[in-house]
């Protein structure tokens, strides 16, 4: 069973390996630290752990693909959420000049916890999106209506921001090495390195931005498609829920069983 799971992880890693080596060589050949950091983030984006969170994020954001402006607002909010966390964590380390080995010893338990918590959390969200069960909070009808109204007013920007912040904590060994082992030392040694963690976050979110552009460019100025898309909202919601379930199961296999 263990060998089967290892083969499964190796299968997931194969696309990342094909892209990691050329991107890594390109980063080494570039003398501009800012571009190197962006490439480090892009390398991290194709690692199995980031692929799963990016797929889940796209499933969440694509529910509003019929409204390109709204989807882009939510997508940018998602990226900003990731940037906030990376800037806070990385900025503190850069400012204080922490030694990388000390950071590693204190951060690893947190990373293990967040990776193991991500799978069950994604499954719960997927079940909620599928309508299999609902969260029943005894907070009263008025408060419930008020929260729903506020959520509509914000057009999903805050939930998207929080999703980006939550996924930013989803470190895995590859991403940990790229961020704490490469990006942070480069930031400490560079002028203006305080912004490097944010650039790294943008790199990890580039696949989401690219796919969001493809979705919106295909839906703009197509009124019939938009009408059908809106009519299919229930099925899109269910499809997103299934993706969350599959990604959650993938996370559990990789970080609970393997």
C-alpha cells in the first residue's frame, strides 16, 4: 500500500520535475534577484502541494467566470491574500535577519500541522458546496440575513482574500525550501528585499491568474454563453464541490498516509 502511494506521489511530481529543472536553470542564469524570486514562486506553483491548492482556488473563483470584472476582483483578492501572508512572514524574517536554520526548526511543526489540516478542511468545504450537509449556527435569523447581505455587498472579495491567506499557509517541503532556503536569503542580501516574499507569492499564483484570464477572455461579449453559464450555476457549484473533495482526498493521501 505504501509503495502504491509513493508511486502515486511520483506520478503527481512528474509534471513538476519537467518544469523545475529548466526554470531552475533559468533562475540561476538571471542576475536580477527580483526575477529569480518570481521564478522560484513559479517553480513552487507546479509542485504537487501547490497544484492542489491552485486547482481548488480556481474551482472556487470560476463560479463567477460569467462576470469577468467580478471574477477578476475575486482573483486579485485571492492573490492579495497570499501576498499578505508571505509579506508578513517573510518580512519579519528579513527585517530581523533570522538565521535560516533557526527558522526551519521552529516552522516545520507548523507546516506539518497546516498540511494535515488542509485535507479535512477541503473535504468539509466540498461537502458544504455539494449541499450534503449545512452549517447550522444558532445565531438568529436577523444576524444570518445581515451576514448574507454583507457577503453580497462585498461580492465575494473578502472570502476570496481569506481563501488566499489560508492557502498561503499550505507549505510543503518543496515550497518550504524555495521560500525559506532560496528566497529569504536572497531577500536578506538584496536591497529592497522586503518585497521579495510578495513577489514569490505572485509567482505561486501565476497559474491561477493565467487560467482566470483564459476563462474570462472566453466568456466576454458572449451573452448567450453567459446566460447558459448563469443557468448552470448549480452544476458549477456541485462541480467545484467535487473538485474540493478530490483535492482534499489527495491532501490526506499525501500528508496523512504517505
